[in-house]
C-alpha cells in the first residue's frame, strides 16, 4: 500500500492546490490512501463541515486536525450530529485522540482500502501547547484495541523533541509517525529500525510567501508593536507539502518514505 499524507492545508490557497495537484500525485505515485491535516483549511483557522466534505470529495480519505479544530463552532455540531452513525462522513474527520473523552469527535479512524484494513490516529503534543492527556499512553491504549496492521499516526506538536520521541516510542508498532503543526517541512524523513516511517514535520500546504501561512506584514507588525491584529491568509508562492509512505500490507512496516513539495 502507498499512502500520501498532505501537510497542514492552509486556507483557500491550500485547498486550491490540493484540488489542482492531488489527481496527478495519485497517478504519479500510485497512491492507494490519502490522508491530510485540514485544521487550517478555513482561512487559516479551523475547518467547517462544508470544507471537510469538499476535501473528502477531492479524494482525501481521512482528515486529521490539531489545536485549531474548535476554531469554527459549527464543527462541534458536525461531530455531535454524527455521533452514533458509524457510516457518517464526519467519522473520517478526526480531532486529537488525547483530548478528553467527553469532547465531541473521534481521535482514530478504522477503514479499508483495496480490502486491506488500516487505521489513522490523531494525537496532539503537550510541550508549549494546551494541557491534554498524555499522547504516549493514549497511543498505547489505542494500539491495544486496533486490529489493522497498517496504522498511520499524525502527531500535531510544537516541540521537535516530543515528535521525535513519539517516533522512537512507536517504532515497530505503527506504519508511520508524521509531525504537523509548525508548517515548516523538515529534512529528516527516514524509516526507523523497527520499520516505522518518520518525519518531524511534513510542512504546510499553502502560501509560502508568508509567515507560516499568514500575511507577513501582519506578523511583522505584531512582533514590532505587540498590538492585536486580525490575521489573514497570504496568497503567494503556493506549494503542496507531503510525504509518500510505501508499506508492506502483511506486516504494516514501512519500506520507504519520500518527501514531496509541488508548486
């Protein structure tokens, strides 16, 4: 199985390049399963139900999120309306699994592609971020419940050390651990000794003529005067950042991870 993971989709520019380039990438890399982080797809902050469904219609199988998942109130209602309906499209939109269990939504999705079972786990780090349950122990709990050999993990975290630690902690137990959140792609993609593909940050799918997606003038002004300002998504130098993971269907172990960036 070949899996494409698309890094944080930022605003309309990110959604547009996914629409334009995803079909070609699927053909070029013979992709079977498409996963994307979509927590910034609504003008850079959050995701709405119509945008989630638009991304699904483009061919994305599972959408992960992170700390911006609640930025649009309607996503809470979307989760709540799908509660109890295992076949709802909303089930394929995840929020971090280590959020409190009383919160709406789900942190793991189990599906099949080419008659091969797979699972996607969404976790969020705790270093320099809001206090949530321990993502390491939550990962343990979920892996004890899952039957699929192919397990893909998005760790949405600020600290490089936390993401690297998660990669080593899950090495040999999952197919891939990919980092999101910082919007800057790292060049450390590799297959760890136990057979887990790893990268610290996949990077952003959106405008790179910016400061991590936002108009650079607004961010520079914020640093200069510390006054509140309404952030807006930039528009220039739009790129799609992602990774392709090739894995063994029988063992779930990764054979190869390839970093990609298209404009």
